[in-house]
């Protein structure tokens, strides 16, 4: 576990405070290849496995959550404020804060570039 350390110097005295990071979301659930899985509270709530243009999720997904990309291509996720995030192939993205997710796009590309 990584701890963040801050040091404060006051009149020649040194005080060190350590802050532990918040616990990550429940560990990622199992997501079979070639799927993209949206995980909330340790359970897969949505799973996609085909290249698609932008499509809306059945329901909004608020943070915290995880997106697992088992594919060899990139995917994009979109939020309710118009933001988009690329997720690299074979990776897990932890979303802690921000607008709820509302859409997904599965590319046939290995790079993060929207066309």
C-alpha cells in the first residue's frame, strides 16, 4: 500500500503526517475476452463485446466504478457532461469522481484517436 507523506517545518521542528489513500472500489469482477465490462460494487452490470459506434448505456452509471477492457482495441466512455475518456487495450479504468457514465464506443483501433 502506498502512503502519501507530507512534512511540515515550524520553527525548526519537523512534523510528518501520513494520509492513506481511500480504498479502491471493490476489486474488478471477472470479465471474459473479448468483452468490455462495467463493474459497480464488484458486479458486472453491463457487458459489451462487439465493435460499435457510440451507444447509450441502459442506465447512467455514477462513480465509483470500474471499466474493464479485455479487448486488443481501445474503447471510449462518455459521461453526462460531454466528456470522453479513452481506455487502452487490456486495461482497467477506475472512475472515482465526476459525471455519471452514459455511453460507450468500442473501436477497432489500438490507439486513442476519435475519428
